[in-house]
């Protein structure tokens, strides 16, 4: 069974032809997006403009939740985005939804909050790092014990 761009395609010959056709379509899609100036790092692209508009909406909703008027408003984006992480009650979440006024963007931001909190509560990376450190320390201890045993054996032969 070969790799293919189409699900269900099998066989070495048909799979490689489908994979080549799939890769060709990727390049064609890339050229099309490049010509349409859909580049995520380009400030003038449609995707960057849309992302900036969505960010502006979220920042506006956070400013509204902060309860500040335009004169005394905190305009630092990092501070306002840190307020997003402080939403922890259902009441605050409902207030953010009302202030945002966009159901699709609210669901996206709610998913972001859930994912970021789940990432903070995940102890698997910490356990993996601790396990690797324990294995490393065990190997260091074994090397130390082996060299000490060799030194003791050499001293006993001298005596």
C-alpha cells in the first residue's frame, strides 16, 4: 500500500501518482494564495488584516469589561490580553460574550481559554522532564559508583 493524497487509493503505482498529483495541487494552491497576497507574515495581506480586526474586537470587549472610558482606558495590548486569562467565572464569561457581540469569535476565544487552561494543568511534560532528570542522575550515580569501586580496588591491591 502506497501513500496517496486521495483516501482509499492503494497500490504503489496509483498511490505515487496520486501523491504527485496532490503535491502539484499544493504548489498550485500556494502560488494562488501568494498571488492573492494571503501571507500570514505580511501586514497588508487579507489574513493579517482580518486577524488585526478580530484582535481589535477582543481588545474592545476587554476594555468594556474593564469598565473604563476612553480617557482613562488602559491601551496596552499585553495588559488587556492578560485580562482575558483572568476570566474564570461564568458571569465574567457571559459578560465577555455580551461585550464581544460576535458568537463565532466568542466560541473561538472560549476554545482558546479552554486549551490554554488545559495546557497549564497538564503535568505530563513536567513528569517527563522529571523522569529524564531522574534517569540522568541515576547514570551519574552509577558512573560515580563505578569509578569509586575501581579506586578502592586499586588501593586494596596496593596494600
